[in-house]
């Protein structure tokens, strides 16, 4: 609940724009095994987890051998000063704040292209032996190779009164690996999870409590083979090549005369980006090459991807366009991007598209690609494309009655999954709030307000463009209210 003055604002989101998330199993994630022997305050044994090797300069003395610096302990009785209200299960782990002391696991799950990974761990300072202010703990996702541990993402937690205000209850801390590209070294490597002390000052002691270790994989994009048109490499010295790997070309129309107009296959192909300072250089080419496409009726490229349309997912296709500096398209000439599926007869059936026109407003220069996007409707099991392979196409819509002629340059084809729709509410004046959100292209957003959940006031719809969007709302009258956002994707073709 968000309160402003006497106004109660509830932000409700009504839209099926969902990322695909999976919880990855971490054995003994809440440290329930082994069961601490009855009457013992703790037990220096782990199941599934391993302790990091003893560092070379650690001197074992008395009872403080390296192996006792981590283990498991039972939660105390409710009402005890050190009882942890939000412990998952009956036990948690303890970890002495001793440099390089830690616990780790190598999971059977592997890092995969298109997924981000978020590790979340519940942490607290031991009530009985709290860490010294300034003590640090590191959360790491990693993989291993012949040389040892290779961190992929790391986050450091520092113990202080602000971060840990004295409550025995656990507080969540996270580290995230951004969505992995196909070329990343972590791809197809087993995921490693590491929690260890990194305090270098030997005077910083104490004990951390650890519980409820979670790992979530979020699919953020679908890999598009040859998305930046790097393959095959254009032969050295050649200005362009009509050969494109992975992509298929639209079939030659019956009315195309190769004797007078040349080979149909030459109307799409690849070209290398000229060096900086040379004519035709494009500043934001991804890597070294891009594609060209003549603005000719029936010309286009398409791909059938291995990924399939999944329930509740909203896909966003984004492509970079610019006019060729040597032969730009005719004014107002259209090009489109679209999603399709194949029907029972294996025919391509587009179901939503975005049409882009060549105008001075859309393309003020020849030196930079500009991104354009189309979002699929949220996928329903009732859709004829549900469960079918995802199809993407880029095609000229030139030809009568539309203008035609010239050449498009095309680059960096991306297919992402839309994140959940969430509202950001801020007080910007005594009687005014701002409601913001990250919009999707070709999606209409209508903010609604109610005081009784029976009747709703509609604000003016806002058409999303793939950018951060906001509207201002007066809160002068009435003196309380609830808001929700309705999101509607443009109907199928």
C-alpha cells in the first residue's frame, strides 16, 4: 500500500506480460541436514555443501580447527532472545568471519544462453557472537575450468548497523548474472554457488547466520542464429555478398523477370561495415557486418527458431534499420517485422507485425541504425500458435499502392521476453503523483481508479513504445483511491 496525504493508493497490474522463471534446485538449501544432535548448540558438519579449503596461513589452535568454522545449528525456542522468526525450516548454517572460510556447491544445472541467474541468500549476524562492524561476506556465482574457480558475478555484503539493524531475523541479499550471450565462456558450464568470508582485517571476528539459499533462472531472450549477420564473412575486397547463413529468403514472385531485373537472390545479402571515416560507415553496427534488403515487393528474410511459443509469455522482436547511404529507400517506403507460426499445411501465418516507413523523422541520417520493435500478444494455450516454433520475419511491403525502390540496411535482430509489468508511484507535488512503468511496443495502457472496486474511472490510454512511460494523476479529489493498469496488445493481424 502506498500512502500519500490521506490518499491510499494500491497499484494493481492486470496484464499477462510475464518472464519465464525457473527455480533451480539447491540441495540442502535450508541446511536441514544433518540434524543437529539433541542438546548440542551446533554441529560442524554439512550435507551437500562443502567447506572451502583451509587457507595456508591459518593457524589451528585448541578447538578452533578449520572444520569447525562452519556448520549447522537449530533455531532456538520461540520467545528466546536469539530465536529467528523467518528461518526456513528448523535449522540454519553458521559461518565464522574468518578470511577464505566459506561453503560452496557445484550444481548439476548449467549456465544457458538467454538466461539470467539470481542467487538470493538469507543472512543475519549471530546474536550470540555478532560479526564486527566492517566484516564482509561474498556471494558468488561461478564455474570452474582447468585453472580453478571463474567468478561470473559477485556481490559483497558488509556488516554494519545500517544493513543489519540488530534483529536476529534473516535479511535477503542477492547477486545476479545478466542474461548470457551465446559467446559467453560460462555457457554450458555447471553453476557454482559460493558463500565465503572476505574480511582481511584479522581483528574483525564474529559469526554470520545463513539460510534459505535460492537460485532463480530467468529467460530474458531467445537466441536468434546469425542475429547480427556476421556469417558467412563477405569475401575480402567484395562490397557485398548475397549469401546469408541461417536466414531463409522469401521465394521469387511469379512476376519477377530475372532476365531484365537480375537474380532474385541478389536482393538480400550481407555487407561489411566500411572503416570509420569512410563513406557508408555506420557508427552502431553490431560487430563487423550487416544485411541489405532491396525495397522490392515480396522481398524478405525469415527464420524458424527452435524455441516455441510458451503460455503467458510476451515476446518482443527488435530490429535495427537505416536507409542505405548509396541507394536510400524512396520516401514513405514501408518495411515490416512480424511474428509467425506454421499451420498444419506448413504455411507461414503471420499474426502480428510492425510497419516502419522511411521518412526523415524516422531516419534523420545514414550513420546510425534505429531500433524498431513489435510485441506479441501474451501467449494463451488457446492461440493457434501456442506450442509452435517461433517464426520471425523481416520483409519489404513496397509495391502498389505503397512506394518502392532503394535499399534498407538491417542489423542486430533481438528476441526478448517482456519483464513483468510493474508500476512506479512517486509524489511529485502535494496533490500530484506520477505513475510510471516500462512499456511494450504496440501495447495500449489504461490506468484506472476506483474508491469502491465497483466502478472504475479510466484515464486516457497511452500507447507504449518500448520506453519508460509515466502519467501524472491528481490526488486532490477523492481523498483515497485504488489504481490498476490495464494492458492490451494490438490485436493479431
